[in-house]
C-alpha cells in the first residue's frame, strides 16, 4: 500500500512537536467525508454526529460547521457540546441509562430531543418536565426484530437495553403518548454498526422505513424527524474493501422518495446519525518503538503507546478475534517482514499487532495506526498503570493545532 509523503510529513511533524503517543486528526478528510455524504444522498438526509465516537471539544466545535445535529449519550457530553458552541436545540440525548438529574439538566438546558429508551424513562422525563413547567420534545427509540447479515455490532432481534422492542411497541408507544409533558416528534432506530456491504445497509434502511410507516399508521401525529442509525462502516483491516457509498445511495433513493411522498411524511426530516464514518478514517494513532526484542524467533517492537491509549486496536473493543488495524511505518520503505507490536503495559493482552507486515522496524521508528479517529482515546483505559495520556493534534489548513482533551494528572510530591 502506498502512502503519500504529505501525510507522513504531517504525522512526523506532529510527533516531533507534541511527542508520542498521540492522535492526529486530518480536518480536510472529515470535510471531504461530509461532502461525499451530501453528494451521494443529496438533500434526502440531514446529518447528525454521534459525539461518543469522538467527544474532543475541538472536534465537536469543528463538526458544528459540517453537520446539522449532534447526538450525545451523557450529561457530560451535553455540557461539553454546549461549551464547544452547540445550540442546545440542535442536540439530541440518547442512551439507556439516563439518570433523573441528567434528564432534568438536559430539559432545563433546552436539549432539542430526548431519545426515550423505555416507558420507565418516559415517565421519569415527563415528571422532570412537569416540575420545570415545560413540554419536552422526544423521539422514541424502537428496537427492530432483525438486522441483515453483515453488521458488526448487532442490536436487533435479541434482548437489548436499547429502545422499545418492536414486538411491544403497539402497547408501549400509546402509554408514552399519553404523558402530557412530553411531545413525540419522531422515532429513532439504530440496529447495527460497522457494515461494509451496500446491499445490507439498504435492506436495513428499508426495514426502518417499514417500521416507521407501520407505527405512524396507528395514529400518531406526523413526525418532524425520523433518525436512521447509519451503520456505515470503515475498512479497519488490510483486505477490507471500503463501503461503496454511491451504491448505498442508489439502492435506497427510490425507497426514500416513495416514503417521503406519502402525505404524513412530506414535511418529515430524515436524519442520518453517524460517528465513525465521519471521523474514523481521518484519525491516526502515533506510537514510537522504544525497544526491539527477539523472543523465540519472533521480532517484537515495544511501543510507548498500547491498549491503554487505543483499546480497539488491541482487539478488546467488540472484536471476537484479533485482526490487525491497517498501519504503516512513517517514512519507512523496504521489504516487509512480520513483526509483533506491543505496548508498555504489564499485561500480555497489551498488543497492537500480531504478525504485521512492515518494513524492518528499529528502535525510534514511528508507527501510524489507521482508522483511529473514532472510539480511540475515550474508549480506552487511559489510567491503567498511570502512563500519561496521549496528545491530540488537528491538522488544519494553517498547520498543526494541539487539541489535547485529557491532560496528564500531576504527580504527587514526595
């Protein structure tokens, strides 16, 4: 695989300026991805960014100019989003474990929509809204009965903390509709993630459309907003084929047009909720080889960053079998040879690559792990063994910017 020298220039510059381990995000790559989504789907979808995929405040600020909405999954993310400049009415709040004080603060803070995961949560939200003398806009999350093959994390057709099961929706949605301090403005479905098959994604969206249609046949007022959990995947591993976004758009466009031509849906805004597809491929995790070891016939590179900084790359974030992330040796050329890359932690599960094919690595070499813009730093056990957290760097048109979110804790005095 060939890597452009401009990329390696920026990666090397980031490592020299801010040290390693570090995350580097290429702003132009995110802009191009958002533009590609709009070019593919036209005006059929508005875009919503899932903050949980990368809640760095600078990233949230950047995304304000590239997507219409933001979805948060905790009151902490809500606070971060407000501090980053997001208007509360552009924010939705999802997640199955919302506590009373979180719901109260979100409602009082003017959150655009609460996404309800259960009748219990609806009752709690209704009570908090009543105390505040408000009527809160809500979306109801529905857990569908099935998801097509080809999705990574599947959240349909099995016991789930997420949403109201489709099988009982006909009984439970009217109970929510009867709560006077809530106003149902739409529905939300997210049934699977990380799919690289255009046909499966289209089939999944058709399932969503059928569910939306059947629920609104039962008499709810026409929806203002219907949220599609995108499920769009990125090619994490060597050999993965990138998703054909144009094929997705071509395969579902007729269905979307037929759906929105129905009188009850002509004024409905369809929203595509995305995280990793917007920012994942724009990010690189940089780690430096601090030692080389030969052990029982295997060449190993011991790196200054490991699973404490990047749990997904180590294979411990929803991966059944470990597969190496795509990676390269920055500025490295030559015949590839197999090498194991491990982190600095005192555990045998701290591994970044097993049998990776890289040009011969030596002490001091810089390794870039691809597809690290989403679910990287904040999905990792950064406090394990008390190494300093990595830096975060944004590559923008005018150069590098330090956007480090989690700073090292000061060492105690001795």
